[in-house]
């Protein structure tokens, strides 16, 4: 047999092959299938009996399937029991049965004149395997109230790799197959969860991949989403006061800023002595007057919110406020208060309870009385 493949014999025996490659089609099979090959070939003239079918796994590796030179035809050992080759080759087609296909049979079956590097026609046989164990991965950061995307990843084991099957997927939630709804949208390997909720963390998702309807992968390990949330728009202060009227020289207990966040928020105060979420003003003097802002930031989602509190310094005769930038706005009016205080102590006491920002203007009006 080997002699047939030497160039000398080939030149001698294989005459006048017109070389036209017929576009390869693909046969899809599952292990155990019986497959019928009907390969279109292009032959202008032939010397019957000098056609081989080679199986190419890739460009370097090929297996001689059979050679139609003898009667009955030679069939290599690997295929001897599994090929039914009628031994008839028309001028435009070649057909044979391959029984009980296995994944090793996958590849391109080329019809070639013996010993000559020409291809008369070919047929790709793709054989499905069970996809490898799938895993669920997140394609977006899971954020409460946002859409979240999961993907079922599985490696195909069908061959040849470049002519694989279209994988299909099944998603399950708590063991029940998921169907498309407004909340959970199944798109093949993608699962979209609309407007993620905190409670969704209890849901257990699994997926199964198919390379052919008949060959499911193992079910993936279950996956639970860990939705990130917070800070909400209103941060919490402890104590909750947003305004402190503090007498100069007194001590203010530290103020703690908090927020419901997952993962834990990072807190910062824009001024004062800060220890993360804690603001410690200790002894109050003029420099402590003004507005303090706490910002909570979620380290994963980068969502942040800011809340403010105001320390208003009180003296025995009045109050001193700061504007939003921390600069006192009552410098002028304080003098007014002093004048006014002499006139009516009661009225000044009344002023100390004002928090209205229009206060200085009002006071000017009073002063001009
Ligand atoms: C092989 O395929 C050709 C065209 O696709 C068709 O005409 C022919 O009948 C087929 N032969 C067999 C044996 O099925
Ligand atoms: C088909 O081939 C497999 C090995 O690939 C073998 O185990 C099985 O017995 C074969 N089935 C038949 C019906 O020959
Ligand atoms: C499926 O799981 C079993 C054990 O649970 C393992 O033996 C087998 O290899 C897995 N299949 C695949 C395709 O990974
Ligand atoms: C894969 O998908 C393509 C496009 O949808 C389709 O034409 C082809 O028949 C599919 N292949 C298999 C094996 O189902
Ligand atoms: C899934 O099961 C968990 C308990 O294991 C439950 O808390 C959750 O609500 C279930 N999800 C759905 C959508 O039923
Ligand atoms: C916080 O406000 C409450 C009532 O508004 C007041 O009784 C309390 O003294 C304030 N706390 C501080 C530390 O100023
Ligand atoms: C606040 O700071 C002062 C001095 O800076 C310190 O003595 C005091 O222990 C601090 N208090 C807290 C609650 O951190």
C-alpha cells in the first residue's frame, strides 16, 4: 500500500485530475451516530481506483481512511469495522457510511487523488462533546437598582474546534429552569437581572451548557449575587443634630457619621479633627465655628453622598454663624446685636434661637428703628 503513495507511482497512475476544490460542508454528529457522507467531487477525467479519503485533523495530521484501489477497498484499521464503502465512485460524488461516530472521528474528510496534493472535494465532520463544567461569571458590578448581567461560561469539547456547534444554555434559579420574564431576561449564555434588589442575594443561580441538544454539561456550581448598595441620600449623624449652638470654651462630644453601605463606606469630614467617620471638635473656640461636611463613599460603586452640620458659636450676648464656606456672616450684625442687647436683653435671647439665614438683614432693619 505504501508504494502507492510514492511520487513515481502517483505520476504514473494518477492522470489528469482537474483540480477544483468543492466547498466543504459540515456534518454535525453526536458520538454514537451513524453518518452518511456524500461528498461532491470535481473530476474531469479519472483513472478509476486512485482516489483516497484522508481525514485531516489539522494541516499536519492526517489519517488514510481508505483507498479505492483494491476490491474490496482498503480501509485503515481504525475504520475497517465502521465504514460501509460501496466501492463506487461516480464522477461527481462519493459516498459512504461511517458508523458509531466518536469524537476522534471529527475532522475534514478530503477526497484526494493518491499521492498528489490536490483536493477534489471534502466534508467536515463535527462531533459534539459534553461541554466542560460551566461557571457563572459576572459581567457587571452588582449594584442595587441597576441591571446586572451574568454569563454562563463553558468550554466546548466538540471537534473540530473551529467548526463547533452553537452552544445553547439553560439557566436555573433555585433549581427551577428560568424562562424570560420582565425581571430576568435569558439570552443564551447571558442572564440579565433587571433592577437588582438587595433580596436577590438569596437567589441561587446555576446553568447548563449544551453543545448539541443531546449532550448537556454538568450543572454549574450555584452562584449567589452579592448586591452592592449605599450610601443612601440621607446620611445618619450620631447625635442626629444638624445644628449645634455651642458656647465658646465648651466641649462637644464627638459626632459620628454613618450610612447603610455594602461594602462598608469610607467616611471623610472636610474639616476638624477627623478619625474616619468620627468628628472630634473637643473644645470649641472661634475657629470651630461653621459648617462641617461628612462624605460617605462606597469604595466599589463610587457612589457618594455628603451631609452637613453647623456649629454656631454662642457668646453670652449672641450667636456667630458661618456661611457655607465657613466664613462668619454675622460680623456686622454681631455688632448690631451688641447695640441691641443693651437695649433689650429679651430680644437678643430671641435672636439666639433664630436659625433663619435672613436674620442679619432683619437685624439691620431692627437696628435702624
Ligand atoms: C449526494 O448529493 C447530491 C447533491 O447534493 C444528490 O444529488 C445525490 O442524490 C446524493 N447522493 C446520495 C447517494 O444521497
Ligand atoms: C461505539 O463506540 C464506542 C467507543 O467509541 C464503544 O464503546 C461502543 O460499544 C460502540 N457501539 C457499538 C454499537 O458498536
Ligand atoms: C461532571 O462531573 C463529574 C463528577 O461530578 C466528573 O467526573 C465529570 O468529569 C464532569 N464532566 C465534565 C464534562 O467535566
Ligand atoms: C449555528 O447557528 C447558525 C446561525 O444561527 C446556523 O446557521 C447553524 O445551522 C447552527 N449550527 C448548528 C449545528 O445548529
Ligand atoms: C430562592 O431560595 C431562597 C432560599 O434559599 C429564597 O430566599 C429566595 O427568595 C428564592 N428565590 C426566589 C426567586 O424564589
Ligand atoms: C441636639 O438637639 C436636641 C434637641 O433638638 C437638644 O436637646 C440636644 O441638646 C442637642 N444636642 C447637642 C449635643 O447639642
Ligand atoms: C478629641 O480630641 C481631644 C484632643 O484633641 C482628645 O483629648 C479627646 O480624647 C478626643 N476625643 C475623642 C472622643 O476622640
